[in-house]
């Protein structure tokens, strides 16, 4: 009996030892063969790679501030200065740039980098096959003039969600996109190309659906109630013709308009959709086009009295009774009474408190004016009636991202102002400096909170951001 007990005890101990031995040995995970994946599955293939990559970035102290790489939903929110993934554009996605364009860092191996690039270029999809922000309805369009592209920003997430590269669409390597306009219902958007001398039309899916030829195409003014788009010339090309153009948007048929002044640049349509105004850069002259009579000829040409002004851009008040014009030469806003468009008169002038104002805009309520002072790297918030400067935004040396402000739009809600900053003087230093200074002259989009008159966010973008347009539902 004693022998039997000892025998049973020995067997039980053997089972326990074997059991413990089995519990302590975990099978090695099967390595992912990133070279031979046919169909990418986010959770199976991408997330494990991101977990490894996050460790590399953290160990090298280059993990973007505010970035959470723990899931697809968190990843596409980006970091404190914008997105890290731009669907279909891996080369300009920070997630790839951090392992391909920085020096002296530990990189992902080439096979994993190629896989990450492939995933982004196929749309950066999640497990359900969804492309980030595919259903975005609130959009900001920004020209990257020296990159030959337009970036589309989701204004809710405040990240770049698409890049449209014009060379990929068959245009030249230097198309120089300059200005933008969007249909009132968001169904299409338009962009002028200085270098290629064209105005292009894209639908809301960002497919090219039409184009028209116009030499040195510059600013755009969309008539909000008629099928008309006016086009001016850029100030960056000397000896441009003394012409504007009007395009029938539905067909993209273009008609040129002869003007009795030189260097037409500033351009704006009124809110009622009847009059469009064109301002000379050098002659201190304004043309008026009446869409109710003959949209392809001027109904009036006004030469205001007083010293000449270098008018960069003009904007009309929400009630269509006043127009402001930025004078780069005198750093002021000229105020015109346009209640009778055939008899425009200067009624006031406002000092912007800075140097070289560019693109002034009324807010939708009509009680404020926002203007970027291109030469002093700040945004002035002005009382629309008195002209008093209520706030000045920016440190003034460009280091905060307000570096040579160019284009400006106010959101339809009046909650935000968006400003492009071209940074060609390299006053702003990007958070990550790529090899050979490849991004040292890249610009930004500044997001200004109008409730606090503060710089809420800087979105890093391509070289020489210029024109900007917004659509929000």
C-alpha cells in the first residue's frame, strides 16, 4: 500500500512538472513577411509595425508631440502641428518622412518602410477599408505655390487630408498654383496656375473636370449667384496684359476683358452677386463689372483722387456698401463707399499697425476686419467702423509660424481665421529639419481663434502657401 502511494505521488509530481514546463514556454510569434503581403489588413499588418516604429521614435526622442499611434483612429488625428498621414501621398506624410528624410536617427528597415509607404499610398485604410476623412464636408483648400500642389485640410480635425499634385495630372513641373475659389454648395473648386497660364475646375471628389487658358492667371472672384468666375493676373509676373477674364463656370468658356489701366491684380465679387471689382496694382484705378448688364465689359472705371497706392487686394463688406483695399506701400486700408458702384469714393483710411498689409477680410458679421501684415509677420484685428486695431496676433519675427502672411479666410461661423504663411525668408523653423534643408522654406497655415484672438494651431504645409478658400456646411 505504501508502495502504491509513493508511485501515485511520483506520477502526480511528473504531471505538475510537465504542466509547469508547458506553461512557461510561449510559442514565438510568426514574423510578418512585409515583402509578400497581398492584401493589407490594418490590425494584422500595420498596427504591429506602428508599435515597433513608436518605440524607435520614442528611443530617438523624435516622437511627434501629441501623436498617439495606438490605433488607426488616434493615428489619423495627427500631432500638434498637423497630420502624420496624408492618404495616397506617403512622400509628404510625416510618418514616412521621419524615417527617410532625417539624418542621425535609427530608421525602420527598408522593407518595413516600403510597406508603410505602400499602405499610405493605397489610402491608409483601416480594417473596414475606410480612407481617413473620406467623408469630410468642411474643407480648407490651400495652394502650395512652389510645390505645384493644393492641400485640402479638414477644418474640424485641422489636418491635411489630401494633396492634389498637378504634375501627376499632366501639367508642368512648375505650374505655380496661386489662388482658389469654391462653389457656394461645395460641388466644385477652382485654382489658378501662374506657371501654366490656366484656371482648373475640380469636382468635390477632387477630379479634374475642366480648364481654361489665361496667361499668368492670378486672383479669382466667384460670383455667388451667377455662373461666372472672374480671373485676374498675378503680381509676380511683370508686363502682364491689361485684361481680366470671365469664365462661365458650367462650361469653362473664357472671355477676356480689356481694361484702361495696367497690372490688374486685386479682385472681388460682392455678396449679392451683381458687381465684381478689379483693382490695379500700380495705377490706383478700379474697374467695375455689372453681371446684370454685360459681365464681360466694365460698367465703370474709377480713378480715385489722392496719392497712388499699391493695392494688393480688395474685399467687400457683407452689406455690399463698403470696400477695403490694402495698400502695401503705405501700410493702410483704404475704405471706399461703393453704395453707388458707378461713383466709387474714398471715405476713410485705416492704419493696420504693421507693415505691408495683404489680403484683408471682413468677418461675416461685418463688424471686424482681419488682415495679415506681410512685412511685420502679424495679424491685425480691426474694428470695421472705426478702424481701431483691437488686437495684434503674432510675435512679429515669424518664429511662431506667422511668417510672411499671404492669404486669409474667415470661417462661415466667424469662429476661426485661417492664414497662409509663405515663409520664403525661412523665418519659421519646422519642428523637424530634413536633410539638406529640404523643408527649411516650408510655410504654414495659422489657425486663429477669434474668441480669444490667439494663435490656436500651426499646421505645417508645403513651400510658399499662397491662396486659400473655405467651404463649410
